C-alpha cells in the first residue's frame, strides 16, 4: 500500500493527537493485561549479548517495589520491524542505493513469522509498504530522495500503528541529518513512545565519522529519546555498510529478553517507573524502558 505524503501526514497528526489524548487520560496502549506487564530488556557484557539468564538473575522494581519476574526468550515471539528512513534530498545517489540494500537485507534476514514495514520521511511521511511477511524482498522502485526531513513525524507514524499483543515491535530509524520539517517535536515522540511497548533505535549516519560523534548534540537528543524505550543510537560512517548497521540493531533485539511480571503492591493506574538490574556478579550494560502508564 502506498499512501500519498499529504494524506499520510494528516494520518500521523490525527493518530498522534489520539495517542496524546490517551496519554492525558492515562489510558494505556502498553502491552499489558490487568495482571501482567511485558518489558524488553537487553543485557550485554562489553559488545557481546549475555545469554542464559533466568528469573533469579534479574531484579525488577515497579515504582520502587520489587516484583517477581518470569523470563521469556525472544526466539519464542515473532518480530514486527518498522524501518523509518530519512530520504531527504541529501540521501540521493549512492547513499540511497545503500539504504535500499539495507532494507532488502533486513527483509531477507527476517523469519516467515516476522513482518517488515517501511516508512519514508522527507518533507512529509509516506508508507512505502505496510507490514510485509519476513523473508520476502519487497519492491523499492518508489523509494526516492527529495525534500527535507520529518523524522519525528515518521517515528510517531510507526509508534501508533495498531498491532497484535503477542508480537514484539522494533522501530529502526535512519537519518543522515537533523529533523527540519516535523510537525511534532522530540518530547511528543517520547510521550507517545511511553504509551506503547515499542523499542526505538536510531542509526545516525555522518560523513567521515569522528571519534567524538557520540558528543554530537543531535545524537545526544536522539539517544535520550531512544533510551526511554530501552533503545539506543548507533552512529555510523555514511561510507560504511548501512545493512550491517541494521543487522546489528536487529540482532541485539533478538538476543534481548522479555521480562513478564504481575504488578504487586502498586497502584494500577498512573505512571509506573521501571528499574531493571542483573544480580550476577560482573559488569553488564542493561537497557530497558523507563516505565509505562497503567490504566
């Protein structure tokens, strides 16, 4: 399905307004039931994922109250992957070609139970194709570079997509510059993200990536946004493989854990701050969303 850019932008605005209205009334779209909450958690030691953890290896608190955890490995749950690609004028030429290769590589790597969706963002947001069965490479003939960048609007369009509760949702957003055209700002994206269970990662391309790229103000802002969902920013040199960057993000997501727990001794409604640590000895990088709204 291809949606005209103007129409898609209106859909994004309407959907985001609905999501914000839900936020204000604290009606949750987070993947939880009346007695269970699911949280995606990445655990790494250095550059390697930590495997084989059990419920006893995690300590999770909900609003400061310790909770009992059940661990579900990611292999048992199918993935929905939403790619949000900056296809502004700066992406024309060889870079656009590498982006297409990256999309095709993701499609091939996904299992038949997984799904892939592609959103192209320039001066507006366009859905190149809706959720598409994994393992099948879709047509990208209509993917072209032009205009400015409305990255935040594109991420919101990915966040508000209705999905089944038994699937994990990963959003991978690529950009080679700053957002210059979005109707919504980073705070609105973060507010909506906290109403969902989606994990957002950003792949940020820079020409001749320098050693201090992680100190870039835009990278820092996107990093803070991603961290609210348990995601992060992956800065890359624009001359490097975009397909490899997408692979790294998806592999990280596949090797993370899904923690499930039934909230005890906490008020069901309102904001719930989540804290997750690993109890085993050693140094671990633990990433999980900051919390959720109960309803």
